[in-house]
């Protein structure tokens, strides 16, 4: 879904993701709604609208928690943590990254573990290396 949309222009792709989200909600397909929200968050991040990206990722995470979609919860936590770093909310980023890491390890989701390492490296670059672990 995301690959096809990115072949279009950004405005059209965003419109399509919004449409997919509305349709998913209308038919009760909450997992597709989570995916659409994550894609909208990625698009907002790409245009450096970090607050909008954070809002989309928060919505996706909330919905993923409601339906118990563990892999999507992990993705949501880590995407949200990435935006928190960009917005300067380093304590929230650390907490989300740690929670995401614990879930990723439990699920055996190695790509998400790598994403956590990236988040922690950004925190270290922001001068908060002491924030990585207790």
C-alpha cells in the first residue's frame, strides 16, 4: 500500500492514505486504520512536520493497543519515540524506546530492535547518553 502511494506525488499519496484510513474506520478494519495512520505519520515526518507525525503515530499506537496488535504496538512505540527525539522530548523518547525494545525482544522482532538502537544513538547524540539505561 505504501509503496504504491509513494510513486504518486506527495499530496495525492497523503490524500489516498487519508481515504484509506476513513474507509478502514467505516468498515471496522482497525488494523488497516493503524497502517494508514502510520503511513500518514511517515509522510508528515518526511516533510519535517514532527508534531503532526507524532500525532499520527500516537493515534496508531492507541488503536494498536486497543486491538492488541503487538507488532504494531512495537512499531508505534518506536515511531513515536523517534518523533519525541525530534521534538526534544527526550525523557518520553527514552521511555518509549525502552518499552518498544522490551516488546520487540519478546516478539523476536529484530528489525525493531535495530530501530531502538537508532533511537538510542540519536539520544546519545543529543547529549543524553546517560539516559539510555538506568
